[in-house]
């Protein structure tokens, strides 16, 4: 069976428009401006080095912009090409940052696919793909679709299933302040989308049950 072409997933992989990147000095100046805006003194002892630290932290938080999932998924193990059932890596921890408020959301990802005849990809690569997209400004919905799109494009599988579960600090630390509220997003392609039994099997395995 050919891999299902999922238009929303493919669109989610569209390149982020390139913008002129400010210098490190400009970024640090912006942090000093924000510190002053809060009402504190960016020149006091405890804050004088904060702009440099924040910029270094941002380099780590948003390192996903400099990474491409295609090379990560390029190596396939063909010696196990006879395996044609579901491959699932569940409970992949991740943290990302909400693109609306730039505060963290933290959770876990469950990623599954049905291999095509070409073989399977290393399990750690699925976790790396999650990290690449998590280390960007995100919405949980878009991140879910991007992971699906990357797997569909690189592996041409017979189906992909992705579930993200996360707690958003834009809901817990501000606004409605609903601590413990969890957001769940899912997206399916191929056999997972077309066969309700396979969708149910994925959900059962994610929850730690035994699939029939």
C-alpha cells in the first residue's frame, strides 16, 4: 500500500519564512529593555549578566530552527524489512514554548507508524524529531502536525499516529490559572486514519493496555 498523502501534515512542514536575525548584542539589549519595562534596574548586580544568560538560554530553547528532521530520518534499517506491524515509542518527554506568550508547555509524545517495505528507522530518531519541533515557538496542534508530516515525508509509511499530551503554563501561571489541566492533540494518516481498529489499538497501547 502506498503511503497516504496527508495535506495538512505536509503543509505543517512548510519552511519558516527566513527573517533577518538580530545580532547577539541587539538581543541582549532587548532583554535589558524588558527588564527595565518590568520596573527593575538592568544594571544592578543581580541582573547585570542576565541579558547574556537569557540569550544563551534562548539558543538552547529554540535550537530546533537550525535543525532539519530529514537527515535524522534518512537512515533506515533494511535488515528488518520483513517487520510490517506497528512501531510505537510512547512517553517521549518534551518541553516547548507557546508562540502566543513564550512560556513553556511540558508533556510527553507518543509516536507510531506502520513501516513500508523499505525497513524501519532507529527508535531514538523518533524522539529526536519530537525534540526538533519542540525546540521552536509552537502551538501544540501545529507541533503534532509537523511530526506527522516529517515522518510521512521521510519514511513513506503506511500510516502515522501521533499524540501529544501537555500542560501549558499560559493556562496555569496566568489567565485562567487552571493547574493540572492537560491538553491532548492527535493526528492520524494512512491505516491509522482509515481503520478505526488500528486507531483504537494505538490508543490502547499508549495507555499501557494490551492490544488485541
